C-alpha cells in the first residue's frame, strides 16, 4: 500500500503548537542546566554528546536543571527558510505542481517548499515570485536584477531591467520581530495572519482560484496575424471569468500573454485561443496557466510559504529581583518543557521565572568572604552515618545563599546507572536538612570555612546593611526548595552544547527551532 504523510500535517502541527502556547491551559518554559558537563564527559566542550531520548535521561536532565523562563505569546512564531534577495540569482517561481519527478529547476528541490520561490528584501519585505523570466528561450528562468521594493497589492515587475520577474508583496517583518525571530537560516511569518487587521489588505485582496500568470512554453508557428494584439482571450478550466491579452509578433509567434481578468475558482486552466479570435496555427503554442493556491496568493501564508517550523525565543538576563539564572558558573544544556508543575503541588507553573535548584542560607564567622568553588562538593552530616552531599552551583557572599544540585552520582551510581561497590555517600540520595537527627549537625562542609545553616531565616528577601536583597526563591529555616516540581511535565526539546560561563554583566538570546 502506497501512502504519504503530507507537508500540510507538518504545517498543521506547527500551527497547533503555537496555538497551544497561546492558550492559558498550557504552560511552556525554556530551561538551562548542567553546570559542570566535563564531570560527565571530559571532552564535552569539544564534542557535546547527542541527547538520549528516554525516561531515564529525562530524569537526569531534571536533576541538573538550574532555572526556567516562561515562553509567552510574544516569544513564539512560525518561521520559514530565509531567502535574501540578491542580484544575479535565478529564483524559482510559484508552481503548484513541483515534485520529485517535476522538480524546481534552480534549487534542486523536490517540492514547492524546497524551492526558492520567495524572498526577503533589504527593507525586510517579503515577496513571492510568480514569474522568473521563464520563456522558450530561457526555460530555467533568468537572473533577477531588480530588487522588489513595492507594497502594491497586485503582482508586478520590480524595475526596468526587463529581467522578466513578477513579484507579489506579502508582508513586512517588524523590527521587533526581527530581534526575536530572525536568524541566519529562518525568518518569521506574522502571528494570527487570518485575523490580524494589520494584514487585512493583502489577505482580502486574495481571490480563491484566481489566475495571475500564464507562462509561454512554446511560442508556436504561424499564430494569428503578425503584430496583432488579441484581447479578452478566455481562460477555460474548472473556474470562470479569467481572461488574458495575447500579443503576436512579426514572426507570427506569441510574444506575450498578460492577465486582464484574474477570474476565480480555478485549479487548472487553458488559454482558449480559438474562442479569443486567434486563427489556428501551423504549430500550436503551449501556454501554461498557473493557478494560485487555495484562497489565492496572500490568503494563507502558512500554507503558501510552508511554515512547518517554529522558533522559540528566550532572553536570559540577570535580574536583581529574581536571580534564578546563576552567574559565576556554566550552563551547557538548554531545553523546553511543556506543562511543568509548581513545587509541591499539581498546579501548572505560571511564574515568569522559576528556580530549579535547592539552596541553603549560610551563616557564621567569615560567611561574607567564604569561597565555595564552583562544582566542588559540599556535605552535611544529617545523622549518625548519614551524609547529604551536593555539588556547588554558586555562592553569593553578600547574602550567604549557596545553590547546589544533586544527582545519582552522589547516591552510588555512575553516569550510566551502574551501581558502585562502595559509594562514598551511601546508596540513598540524602537531602540537606534543618532538622538533623542524633549524630548530625547544621554544619556545611566543603567551603574555605565551615559555615552553618541559618535555621532562623525564612523569607524571599533579606536586608543587610540597609540594603534589600531578593533571593529568587523562598526559604524556610534556612533551606529553599526548587520552585518547579522536578520530573513534572514533558521535556520536548534538549540541546547539549559547549559550556557557557555566565557573568553578572551578560545576557543570552536563545533561539530554538522546532521542526515539525
């Protein structure tokens, strides 16, 4: 049985994904994590491993996550391949019948969506090419010489070079959209094209099944009367109303065919020369009528341009009021999670930012000058023969807040899950506690000085020397849990990358392309 999953389902999936983000019933977040990748793989920064797609790896990703940032309506767009107009390039033109057996001639593609049949100009205006100079003498088209710059609703040529190109204006990308959604390889299409009043003019100008172009494949021999123009020549097919003007040259060949009435309802058409008053030719010309996509050019740009990819944008920056994104250490993993829950609940996480790490508020002599080396191990004896261990993410000397992470390597397993014979900290992953049992203590070891959990501190901020510091997460008895419930939701994207060391004066723009 022969079957195919069409490109339309990929476009539909991209649309539905964007629509899902726009609803209040879903919650999507970009997250960063894994502050010490070389502890997992020594050459990580030279050759990051491909992520493993299974439940076990997803658990490890949560264990090493640092912080999340919410993806909003303003952070997601469908995108298409970016074709920047360049003088001298021969572009493809829109045809509804491209396939592997009838490929676009200039892009080595196998379908419409792999052809280079649209462009973005230097003013960030997007145009679709309806004719590329294809004629019997130039069957593959001609180089484009005139940059399209107009915003007329009807298709036309772009200049006076006579390159034979006809362009149709679609939309202009706003500067704010470029900042977030433009990249080397992709450009955005507008959100809510079908309902956004900003694009009413282009959308309402579209006519379903209209005819904009007739391409001359063969000029014929002995056509009509030399140097004569035949007007209102009908175009027959499954639509109605389309007419064209046919000009015959001195050699009794068809010189040009231009549309005089676009008609409607066509999926195919034929120029009826005889009904248009053109006498029979000794060699019948071949005229290729190109029908517009469903709805007409500009009616549905997602289908017209093949918008089957989605770009998610996130800006990671340091926030004094919500310092969830660490500085002074590395991030080497970026991902997207759908519908994570708030810590300790079954409610969707809905805050703009959220910490994914545990933290301790420390106190004691020398806390303001103490050093906890990034990625080193800290420990607490929580009871007789029981030790909690964690790996340092960062330490803030101003507030005494130490953020750490714990994973399976601290509980008797190596990175591939094989049990160790004599694990240093036992087989259980023990949490740090403000309520140690007999034989335990409040002391945290591993820094340049031994400090204690500040069990008298609770809250989201602290005031030191008349200055208020926001901690990014809430503390109780000197300890803070993550703001997100680890292992909740669905991790739908993972990117392992060379480590980036974050500093207090930097920000990162993260652009994630999801291909459907």
